[in-house]
C-alpha cells in the first residue's frame, strides 16, 4: 500500500479530513498531521517552523503529500527539506504566489484593528455563519464541521491555536514559493474549486502560468474547502494517479 500524508489547512481541526480518511485507508497507509500545539512567536519564521515540524513528523518515510490552503503551500517547503522522499504533491487551493498589494493591506489593516478572537472568527467565516460563503452550497457536513471547529477554538479561549493562527496569517501574507512551484512542477497536481471565494480564478491562472507542466483538476461546482464539500471527487483524483495503484 502507498504512503500518503495529509496536512490540515491553516487554523482547522484534523477532523476536517474525517470524511475521506476511512476510504483512503482502504488503499493507502495514511498519516494525518496536525499543527503543533506549542506557541510560535512572531520573532520566528513561523512558516519555516511549520515546515520543519511537519518534516520531522514524516520521519524516514517515502510519501506523497496532500494539503489544502496553507497546508498545501507548506508541502512545497517540506519537499525542499525532504527531497526525493516526497514522491508527489496534491495541492488543493494552494497559496505560495505573492498576494496583491491591495489584499495585503486589507489583511494588515484587519490584523491591526481586530482582537485575536475577532480576527480568527472573521478569517474562518465563523461570524454569523459567513463560513458558508466559502462553499458552493450549504452542505450538512459543512455545518456540522464548523460547529465542532468553533467549539474547539473558543471553548478555552485564549489558547495557542488562536494565537498561532494569527501568527501564520502574518507570515502567509508575504510567502513566496514561486521558485519551488517552478522547480517541482512535474511532481505536483493542483486541485481547485471553480467557486473558490478565498482565491480568485486569477490566482489559479497565475499558478498555472508558473508551473504549466503540473496536472490541474478543476472542480467547477466546488468552493475552497474541497474535502468537506465532495470527498468522493478528491478520492477519485487520488485513485487515478499511477503512483497510487494498489
């Protein structure tokens, strides 16, 4: 059986992948990595701390990676660290291409003006159930997941999860893994929701122009959080790849 490592998206719980884990484990040796519970200080390069932490968790295995959002972006840096031990990367709605100046300033302004709790709620869309804006339609699994996430984040507020989330946002504003995208493009598959409202279609086009040899799976009816909306489509994509033939 092939090894596959899943990395949760920024700020989310490992249960994000619950809907696909059972099926994945029928064909793959799956390891689900979670973000560290220790506090990352702003004086550190938090994305480098994350990449090093995940690389240590993977240990001596030869694996393929799948991640979403910042988790997908992290895969590129983990590949730098682990080299040929990373066989393939499935990047769902990745960042890694620098944000526009206007969007950077909007995020920085919100970080200055909002409390930690309010910023986390706004970023994840938890205020007034605005998280539904990130999805193509209202899925029961989406509602259930976000209720659990909110309870985990704020039942013991303040906590390291929320503080780290803000630190990761600040670091992600200026992240630039363009060089990695170009260098590793033959080992990358991009999975993108056509109704993604976190990253625009222009962001996808910029990524495609950066690594034209990568395989792109566009799922036109889905939003940003693909495994929650339609886990079966993600499973189908993984299952068709040659390195995952069981």
